[in-house]
C-alpha cells in the first residue's frame, strides 16, 4: 500500500486514490478544486511528510487545475512543508498561553535533547523542530503536535522524555490514517 | 452551580457514539423540528433565545439566519466554523472530541431551518484527528437515518461533510473560511456582498461557530423563551469558557452568563485561583484579540461594580476601562508576567497570521512586532511607545477584515494600562531584560 515513487511518475497509493475519490463526492462537480486542501494533506502524508514541486504537480493533475493554483495555496498554509523534513516533525506552540506555561523552556530543551535547531532537523534525521502558532490546546500548555497527535502538558522532563521515546520507537512509514476511516469500504481497511 | 446545557453529559462513557448519545436524549431536536415545525418556526425559536454568535463577534444568531437570501432554485449552505485558533480558545476542540453528535445534531436542525441540502464543517487542519472523530459520528448518523435522503420520512434530505483547513488563523474569518473551502488562499473578501447573499460558491450561506450550532438542539427542545431565561439581559444562555494561563485549574467551563468574574477565577468550582499562591496581574478575557485588563479592572468596572461574565459587563467602560467577552478565551497572568513580552508575543502572532492583502495590516503588524521586540530586549526608546500606539491606530478600521483590529487592540490596551512597564523597559533595560524580570508597579486604571 505504499505510494509509488518511481523516478518518472509519482502516484498516490490505492488507499490514497480511494480516499481522494471519496473526498471529491463532497463538493459540486464543477467545484472539485474545493478538495485541494484535503488532498494536499494526503499528499504530504504519503510522500515523506512534505510536498515537493513534483508532488504538488501531481495534486494539480489530480484536480485538473494549473500547478500555480496548488503552489499559491501550499505556500499560504503553514501545515504544508515545502522542504524535506525528518522522520518526525515536532510542531511546538509558541503563542502567549503556551509561553506563559513554559514553551520557551520547552523549545530550548527540545533543541538541546534532539540536537536540532528550530527550523532544522536533528543530525540523526529523527526530529525536525518547527515553531507554530496557537494549536487551540491552551489549557493543557505547553503543547507539541506531531502529525495527528497532540502531546500536552510538556512542562516536566518526564513528559518530554515520554513523548520522544514514543516517537523514537515508531517505525517510520507513511501514515495512511484514512485507512481507518469508517466511511471507507471494508476491503480497504484490511490492507 | 450553573446549568449545563451543552456539556451535561460530556463525561458519560461512550457519549461520542450514536447509541449512547441517543439514549441521553440526543437527536430529539431533529425529530421535533422535522416532524412538528416549519423551518421558519425553528429560526423563530433561535431568534427568541437571544443566542449570540459564540465565535467572538457576539452577533445575534437568529438575526444572522434571518438575513439568509432564499432565491428560488438556488442551493444555500450552512457552514460550521470549526477553525478554532484564537489564542486562549480551545472549547470547540473539546466539544467536538467528546460530543461530536451534539454538533452534528445542531447542523441537521440548523440546516433544516435554513433550507440547506449540503452543509460543511470546516475544521482547522491541525485537528485532523478530530475530523476523523466527526466523520465516524457522521457515518453513524447516516446509518441511523438522521442524514442522507428523506430524513425520518420527513422528505427533507441533507448531506454533511467535514473539510480540513491547512493552518491559517485568518480562515476563522468567515469569508476567508469560504475562500479556503473553495480551495484557495484564505484571503478575506470585501463586504458587501455578505455571505448571506453570496457565500460559498457565490450562493447564500450562513457561517456559525461550533458552540453556536451546538446550542441549537437545546433551544429547539426547550424553546427559545426558556433558553432566554438563563443569563442577564442580552447575554442569554450558557457559554463555554476556555480558561488558561496561570490558573490552578485551567480547562473548559460551561457557565451561565452573568457569573461574576471574581467567582470564576477564585472559586473552587471553576478555576480555583492563581497558581503557586501568586497574585493575579492581568487578564485577557475573550481571546488574544480583546483588550488586556489589569486585575483591578477585570474584577470590578471603573464605577466599582462587580464585573460579570456577560457581553455587556465585560465591555462596560468601552476600550478605556473595559474589554470584550469575545470567544471566551480567558487568559490569566500572574504577578511575574512581563506584559511587554506578552504583547510582543501576540504581535508576532498577528504578523505571522496576517494574510498580506491589506497594507496597513501586512506592514503595521510587522512594525508593531519589531518595535515591541526592541522594547522587550532593552533597545527601545520612549518614542517607540508612542509609535506603537500610532501604528495601532492606523491599522484599526483600515483593513478588509477584523484581523487589523485584532492586532491593534491588544497593543493599544497594553500600553494604556501598563505604560509604566513599557517605560521601565526603556529606563532600566538591564533590569527589565534579566531572566524572569517583571515590573511590579501599579497599572494605569483610567
């Protein structure tokens, strides 16, 4: 179920293609461009956590729109990584409420422990650190998001260690969480 | 103990599933509306309830519904704004995670009232895991016959979809949200035309916050008049308050509007006071966009009356001595907080999140961030303090959308109430920039 990354032609995995087909039913037929953001999320998950120009071209082709219509959108929204990233992208909230509960210290500690600087990747390729704005979890600050998971109340060394250990233990593969989507046909769930 | 209209069953085991939710009275409003009420009667109840938009603006929801154009043969839409990203606000995430069916029920009843046949929940992209929860719940609702063709044999049909954003605060602004839902950059639109006339795909559209839509079932079940009995004056019903910052018990609290601010902060039923036995210094009461108030003015109005958690009481005194209820993002700061640093942090946020369309916002938020950075790091001058106020003034009212005001108000208010602290950063830079330093002098109250 891996997406194809042959040198000549990129392709979404069969599960990804099925999910795209389902998404397109959500919008009027002449408004399929609406599916752009959801499809960019799929693309980023399938092709190594970032969207290269080639991947964005594939998205444009899928939606039958001009590549520029994808570029101008992917560069506007902060979730889309336009450069290669490490195995795990740690998105550290830096906004007021998290700052009040120690996000500056958390960032400094994560830089020290992982060896990565904010905006960069650790030498072992495991962790990319990214500072982001408010993640809407202010009551559980400080907070880090890694893909689809929120790690909250990271104000003790134990909590930070637990997060990093959990991530180190994960074997990296494209996360195809839509495989678990309840609205997918059963045949796709067991792959 | 206040009534809990939205969250009464939030901690019931399995309440996120259709069966358990239904057992606790879920989807009754859909049955009542579709079987016994006309769409206009549903809208009338929402009008009577006095429910006001819970996303921040506080505009009467029923009136907004009443504005929806209904040209013959043109589809219209209800879009739920689940792009929760106002710093300090985290209520919608909790509500959707724990009570997905409450939002879905509100969407069905609301869509029926507005005559929408397709509706969308636009959720911020960071909450993809919540999107999965909602999609699962929607699939259950379809299976139970509450979504899809001919719901409960009423002849009314509705499709409901969840749509993720991609990380952009500006998409919480309703026209930016609609642009984003159309697959474009989140640039707010010029108004008029308003979404009620030309919204999604240039068709009539209502955009409502998650919490607003979640209040519709109880209003339909109990009647608008009953709902309006809770609260004070034009602040009716209950509100979810996201409490964060230096509190003993941060979290989400559903309060009856009218609760005294002091009780909310200090009572054990709510936030349980300020952490580490410290004193309260300031509060941002309604999300980062609203004016900050020093302790004295958040607990009591300038006239010495107890400040209440209502739209009116919090804005008593205008922006000179008051603030706003906003989204209910309640950020408390203890006596060790540096107001200059906090203001700089918020300015950086607005600069980062400005879509860049309007020069006053694009450039002005950058200037404010730079000047505040200078002051915070001990390189500022007295002139910089006035410069901040001047830039804030020039942004305000000169932009397409309210992000300009949202960026300007917190800066203007911080300088108004904590001017001495800004000056202290200029006169005592070494002291002010020492790690953990915070000015302990008195705030300016009027």
